[in-house]
C-alpha cells in the first residue's frame, strides 16, 4: 500500500487512520462482541455472522463518509465545527478508555441456550448491530464526519480502512474464539486494550484538531 497514491496524497496514512479509528470504536465490551464470540465458541454459522456484522458496518461507514461529504461539501464552517466536535469526542472517548482501566470488566460469552439456525443467528446479529443506537453515532456520524474531512479522492480509502478494522475484529472474535475467550475473561487483557485505545484516540483527536484548525 505504500506505493499507492492519488493526486490528493498518499493512500496509506489515510487508510491507517480510518483503520485505527474503526478499531478503537469497535473494540469494547458489548452485546454484539459477546454474541460473535458465543457463535465462535459454539462453531455455529461463524462465517455468516462475521460477514453480516462486517458488511453492516461497512455499509453504514460508507453511507456516513460519502453522505457527510455531500452534506458538508459547500459548508466549510460546518465541516470545521464537526471536525472539532469529533476531535473533542475522540479525546473524551480516549479519556473514558483510561478511566475503564480502573473499573475494568470482562467479555463473557454465554454458553447456555440451544443451537441456532442460520436465520436465527443472522436475526440476532442484525438486532445486536442495527438496534444499537451507538452504532449510528460511531459509524454514520463520527466516522462519517471525520472521513468527510479527507480530500475527495481519499475518502473511499478512509472508509475502507474503518471497514477493514470491523472485518478484522469480527473475524478475530469468531475464528479465534476458543483461544480468545479465556484471554478476554481476564481484566488485565482489557486494561491493555483500553490503554491502547486511549492512546490511539488521543493521537487521532490531536490529528483531527490540527486538521480543523489549519483550515481556519
């Protein structure tokens, strides 16, 4: 990817920025992650569940980035305001990640319950994904508004980076469930992850704030 570039600049930094943002937002203790981990542990429809969750995120991210780009295209002041608001949110999110280190939990996949049909598994995946209001805040509004700040030729690469993060994380949860489940049950593991998330979000907040202020 290092040799790819567009007239607006190199692709790799934008792709990696989208990837880091997407990964930082999706790696958290939550019902959707627990469900994917459960399916992985039970070896039930893992590929279908992982693919659905990843594609749903990719669709929301793409709609957010390009929808926000069109909405903000002729409103530079609003774009800067959203970029600064996004930077503030990332800083807050990073601070919350550091706070969680002191009150960390664990990700437990329920072992009970009967086997699910493919349709039932996908229905539950859809519910955990699309009925969660935070998914729209994260993918459509936050990732969308930050992706819209990129030059037009690079917006697709930002969306691709964030979407790849979702695919990588859900694949890791589903395919590596038997190895990861004991690890995710340890509070120390989540302390490490939250520390990395805090640092990543802090760096991204600085980058986005500098980008917004440079346009003023």
